[in-house]
């Protein structure tokens, strides 16, 4: 049987190199470095060539056994060299692992979204806590209602309230009236 690398076990099929696995306040910390090709500018899609800098970002990942897993990933910031583009630099994303502005790995995000869809609201939060999945109520609500991307700016906005159960109001959302879909992050009415 072929032997497995640490990457095969922890982050299979993803362009990262695992440098160290250690304990970090009760969680398993996986220090990793992105090894993929330079990404494309998120605004103009031009392929990047020049590295600006690098930094570490922290991602909650699915647990291993009963341990929480945090990936401490070193990612690169690139210059966008297209003169007409208003974006000067951008941080690379690792396909299958990271998404812009999201504190969970792509895999964990999928789990959380499924749990939120199946259970909704407080039961979802309770199950996540029991399974040691890093997710508060607000994060679950956002996954449930925010669309993955916005193709155009809405022209007519409406305000709507939503609930996971009949008769209970949990939050307020902005709705693109013409497209009939939710835009932006919902406001959780119970949040202090
Ligand atoms: Zn650009």
C-alpha cells in the first residue's frame, strides 16, 4: 500500500505544503504554506506575476477525531499589474481551502451550510457546539442567506424579516426586489 504524506491526510488534493502540526490551546494547529500558481486579480482577472508580500491567515477546519483543527496558512499578496485596474494588490485564494473574507475552510463552510439548512437557527448552533465546529449563530445565518456572489447591483431594495420557524422573527434581510433574492449579510435581531 502506498504511504501517505501529511498533506494527503490533513488537506488532500490542495496546493499547500504542511510544515508543522502542533498543539495550540486545545486545538491542532496545522502550519502550512500555499504552493499554488499565482492567482488572478479578483477585479480584472489578470494573472498575477509579482509578489507584494506574504502573511499568515487562520482558518477553522473540520475536526480530526475529537480535536478542533486550525490551519495557519501562509498566503501571498500579489500586485495587479493592469494599469486600468483600480485594485493595486490582492491576496491569493487556495482553491478547495480558502475563500475571500471567510474564516472557515471551504470544507468546513460546506458542513456548516448543510447543518444550517437542515436544522436552522438555535438547533444548528447547538449541534455545532457539540461537534466542536467553530460557528456562532451569526456565521450560520450568513451562510444560510447570503448568496455566493452578486452579479449586478440591485436597483430596487426591500427589507424583509425572516424566521426559521413560523411565528418567530430571527432577523432582517435586504432583498433585491427585481431578482427576488437576498442581498448582503442578514442582521440578526437577537444580537446585542
Ligand atoms: Zn486587477
